[in-house]
C-alpha cells in the first residue's frame, strides 16, 4: 500500500464534522505563521515542533492538534509563503501576464529563499500554489499551445526563477561579485580568455550587470512567442 505523502492531508483536508473538545487556542494560520517567522529569522533547519511551540508560548504536544508533524507543517509554510498570485484582470495578452507572473514568483521566493528547498521532489501542491498554476495556464488560453506545452512554459519560467533566487541567496549581486573575483585573473590571462574579458568589460561599461532574471525571462517568452506564431501559420 502506498504511503500517504506528508502535507497532502493538511493542504487538502476532507470536509467532516467539527471535532469535539475545547476551542483551539490558535488558528492553523497562526501556527504556520509562527513557523514562517522562525524560518525567516533562523532558516528552515531551525523549524522544529519544539521551536515553533516556543515561538507561540505553547507546549510542544499542543501543536499536534494542528499538524501531525514537520512534513505537514512545512507543506503549509510553503503554500502560505507563496501566497496568492497578483490579480491581473487589467493585463491584456499572454506575454505581459506571464512576465508579471514570473517576476512576482521571483519576488515571493526571493523574500524567503528557504522555499527553494520545499519546492523540489515529489509532493502535492497546495491551494495557493495551484492558484499560480491556474493563473499561468489561463494566460495561455486561446493560444495554439497544447495543455502539456502550457505546463512546460510554466516549468521553464519557474526553473529560471528558482535559479535566479538560488544565485541571489548566495550573493547579493552574482554577476558583479563574479566580475570582481575574476578581474585579477582575467587581467593576468587576457590572452587566453579574450572574449570573456571583452564580455565582462562591456558589461561593466554599460552598467548592465545582474539582469539575468529579466533577460532570461524575455528570451523564454520570445521562444514561446515564436512557437505560437509558427503554429498560427501552419495550415489547418
């Protein structure tokens, strides 16, 4: 028998009669919010049932009234941290909608880099995360892309965003930091790496460093636009 995945039951609870007993001291959102506060301040490894209970001023065992364990708690943390996607009712066209979708996702994840660890592997997305899927897929509705291709587009954007967040979590200005580290090396070995020297020099002179997020997102959308245009020109 396949073991139930941690998080699925709390992310998508089945409707049922209210359990009898004393009224809970906290709401589930308050428990999750306390866990997020710990992760923001001390990192995901610091999030334990005991640490969250201390944050709430409660006994550790009291937390098990809300979540069965840390796996379920972190699943709820991710869903709450991502939040709902920004409404885009005034946006027209798939491209500006997906542009905003990607930048907003980056903003949410960059604010809490610990979400990176929670978005890998086999897992069940929560309601808010599925709201992101819904908004992204709806942006491509009306285009000639197939459903699987729409999901692939969202995966491309999401993976690009994740890579940018990961780099930003390691160092504030990745490209500028790399340029500083390489400057003496490239100066000493300019003959061996002339094109690399030229690229870094041009980037420094133009001031257009650390724009990989937007550059990559533009190129992804360029590719999607080209595919859409190609499909629309195909004979039916």
